[in-house]
């Protein structure tokens, strides 16, 4: 139980840090570079723990990407009122699924 809370808190802090970095322009949000980071798995676990993750992913796949195939993580996060980390994970997983099919 305590470890879940720690993972959640660290994930939230990471998402906030990524958002702040994006706002001040000190880093780019390239899906490929983030998937190579050692903390990427923590972001994925945090996103998967969201109650709305499955619904957000299905809606993104079935509606958002059909309307806007080049949607950015920032746009998706804003449009669906979710964290930037969750948007990054959803777009990464959907791009992997698209490459596999």
C-alpha cells in the first residue's frame, strides 16, 4: 500500500516537472526520447493506475486520432483534461499498436 502511494506521488511529481519544463521551454516532448528513460516505466505505471486510462485510450484511438492524427501530447492532455504523462503513455502505446498491425 505504501509503495503504491510512493509510486503515485513520484509519478505526479514527474508529470509536474515535465509540464514545467515544457512551459519554460527547457526540454522537448519527444515520445522516443522519453520511452528510453529509466523513469518511463514509473510514468506508465502511474498512467495505468488512472481510473479513466482505458476510457481515455479508447476515445483517443476511436475519435481523437481519426480527427487529428498528428495530435500532440499537450493537445491531447488539454482536450481530455488528463495529465501530460497519461497523454504521453496513451500516444506511445497507440503508436506501438499501429506499428505492430
